[in-house]
């Protein structure tokens, strides 16, 4: 945890948990079980990465709470701990991994992930997100140390446009830079009909991306982020898992 978050942040989460929960920001409330859930979510992401690297088997980590808004010092946007970055930093420090590509297709920009990796040249971060929308970050000119590739887009575009634009950004991010591991912040709130946003994706689009990114020939581990229509999350997750388990 301390590779990513400050001791003060972890202490605050512990203190709030011991009080039975409370509000961490305007959007993020907890109860006495929330910290335990967050620790297990981060642990599951670490475990999935380890298994993927050891066996070559791709993985989907269907956990809550999500993580990509959590910064080093604060919880926000329903996120307590940054699951994907914790897993990425563990892989860099404890595994034979030199380069990690993080792709974030949640409809909201992963401001926490960007802030945590934008000075880490071993990680490249690509985010497709609706703009303007919470949290108001993720402009295209935000480049970190040349390792951040933001794709802000308005709502209601044809779904093919979102699919093509994210893949094009992934292609740019990996030009002359081959990753050893692909991590995905898999938010399914980018689908048509989500009440918090206005993208138009369908479940098959998430499978299309996975099929295309097989070209990297590296393990793929995705971790659940947002999504607020349970039936739609189920459909998208099923399509996503089928794509992860199919031979391409």
C-alpha cells in the first residue's frame, strides 16, 4: 500500500473504519466493512497479476470498491485505494516486469491513476473518457513525462468512434515501446444507457478492444471500475471475460 498511498491516508481510512464508517468526500461514504473490502480488492488485483505473469492466463478482477480516482493522499469518487496502480507497482518491484501499459476505458477520467503514474516512465497510461465530466481532468495536453495519453471525448458519438480513438491512442502509446503487461481499468459506465454519462458503447466493443490488443502478446489483467446498471455490467463483463478466455 505504501508504494502508492501515504501513511496518513491509510491511517485515516483505518480510523474511519474503526468508527463504523463515515463520509470521506462529497461522493464517497463508507461503513465498517469498506476498508476490508478495499484491501481485499487491491489484494485480488495483486494476486491476479501474479497469476497472469506466472501462468500466462489473462484475468478479470470483479471487485468493488473501484480505485482509479484514489490519489496518494485521498479517497474520492467511490474509490478508497488505487487497485490498478497498487498492482502495477507491485509487479514492477517484485516481478520481472519493466514496462506496464494501463488502459482506462471507464467513462470518467482516472485522475488518481494519472497523478500516481505521470512521473513513472516504466508505466504508460491511456484513458478514454467523457469530457467535460467528473472529475474535470484528463485533457489531451496532459502528458506527464510523455507517458500519459488522454482521449477526452464528448457524449453521444457513434460507438465506432470511441472504439477507434482509444485503439489509436494505445497504438501511439506503444510505438517503439513494448509492454510486458497490460492492465485495464475496466469501467462499464461507458455503455449506452448509463445514468451518469453519455457514451454509446455496447458489450461487444469491450471484446473488440481485447481482440485487437492481443497483438502485444502479453498477459492482460482487468480490474472493475465504474458501472451503474447491474444488468448492463453483467452483459459487458460476460463479453469481456469471453474475449479474455478465447484464442485469437
